[in-house]
């Protein structure tokens, strides 16, 4: 579904992504892993067009992503839940969800029932401001906002960060449902190893902007964990 070839990115003089060759297959849930500061969020921002691609290619369903403005990528069916959620705190839950509708390729202006089926609390709180929600509710809102565009690819950057354990479990169950029951392709950035093993079926590991290991989650050995993930 998404193919990266020899992708490089820089912050000023700092080379942050190094010749990345990565495949994100259709229908799979791939977890992007690595210690803090190795380039995981940078990679997501490059895919979404929030950071410039210095060199290389990114192809999504045969379309050259690098030539598209960031705001055009959602209309291709790419939903993005950024690190830190980035909801609009002064807007209501309903208004936050409606903002995502503008990116739908089919022009529909109704919030899909799927969102409220997965997150009934959002329907109960439609008139409440986003900034008044708990951290877990804000994360559900951020995921719901990404889902209103009817994505084919869903990218989630650290969705469990700062979330209470019961909501973490719920979010994990929802990601698995979206991937395994609905067939949504998922890219998950996550540092919690038990959560990653539960939710994802593939992994890739970055270290200082380089791809160090990739494979099925069953191939994520203790040796790889010790070398690249243990703090």
C-alpha cells in the first residue's frame, strides 16, 4: 500500500532519516519502534507532508506522495492521529469531528456511525469542548476525527502516551478491530512492547534514523529488543 525508497530527511545540517527502504503492506498492522529520538515521528511527519522529503520516493497506491501538499493526503484515504493528539480544545467534540469531514473524497458531511459505535462516549459528549475531556477521551476524539474521512490507511503516533490503562486496553482492542475485522491498514508508532505485540502483526525498528530490523511480530526476538528497545 505504501512504499518508501531511499528516503532521506534533514533538520538543518542534521541528517535524521537515512536511505530508508520500507514497505507497509495492505491490510497489515505495522508497528514502528525504537528508542526516543531515533526518527519515528519524523518519519510519520514526512509521510504526511508535514516535513519536507529531502530525497527518495514515497508511493501510496501508485500515487507519488512527495508531489502532493500535506492537505491533499487525507483525501487519498490517509488518516493521521499525531503524537499529543492535537485536537482543537476550544471546539466541541462535534466540531472537532466535523473538521475531518472536509477531507472526505466523497464529499459526505455526516459523521459516520462507525465513530460512535467505536467510541459511544463521543456521542454522549458532542456538545462538550475538546479541552474539557480527559486524556483518554481526547485520544478517542483524535482517532474518531481520523476515522471520519473513511481512511484506507490509519497512522497512529504513540496513541497510548499519557493514557490510563483501561483506555489503553480499549484503544488496543479498537485498533485490532479496525485492522483485522474491517481490513484497515495501520501504521502504529509505539514504545510499549506488550501493547505492540498485542496489536501489531509486523514491526520495524529505527535507530538514529536508520532501519535496523523488520519482520513479522513473531520474529521480534529478545536479542533485538535488548539491542534496540531496552532503555
